[in-house]
C-alpha cells in the first residue's frame, strides 16, 4: 500500500493483493521504519459504523476507515476510487483510496506485478 501525503490530503493506493486482503480480512497495514526504532504505521480498515471515509492519527498510527458496504463494493467492482472531504479543526482533510494501476511507462526498479492493469492498456 502506498501512502501519499500532500498538504491536507491523504492518498492510499492498493495493489490487487492488498484489495483482496482488505476484502477478506477487513484491514491492510504498512509501516515505515526510522532511525532510533521509531515507526510510522498506517492502516486502512473497513468499519460498519462509519458512513464516509475518515481518518485519524494517534500513537504514531494513521488510520483510514472506510464504510464496510462501500469498501466491499469497491473491492469487488470496477470502481477505482473512494474519496471524501473530512471536516477537521483547520478546515478539510481530503481522503482518497485508489486501486494502484501499472504505469504506462515502466519505471526502473519498481515491481508493478501486482498492480491493476492500466485502463488505457500497456
């Protein structure tokens, strides 16, 4: 799972295997290790209680929740993106969850074997 943070926006991109894991297990998690043993963990979880994608950061863990029905439909269908603007104290946090497509032009050293086929072809 790729995490992109830019300003007040979060974007998570999932490979085919990660989408299957989300569908079957209800969550996907990754971690970024830092010097001194620190780790930034980020996870994507389905939750039957939430009605829109939402995010929170606590105890060095960034968690994005998706409404379970919408997430299951997204996992099994052709829809590529789930997005929502979450109201926060300083304004709005844009949350985007996407299926990760293979690039049209291959990048050296990047394994895209589990990415979704690009809609515009190879």
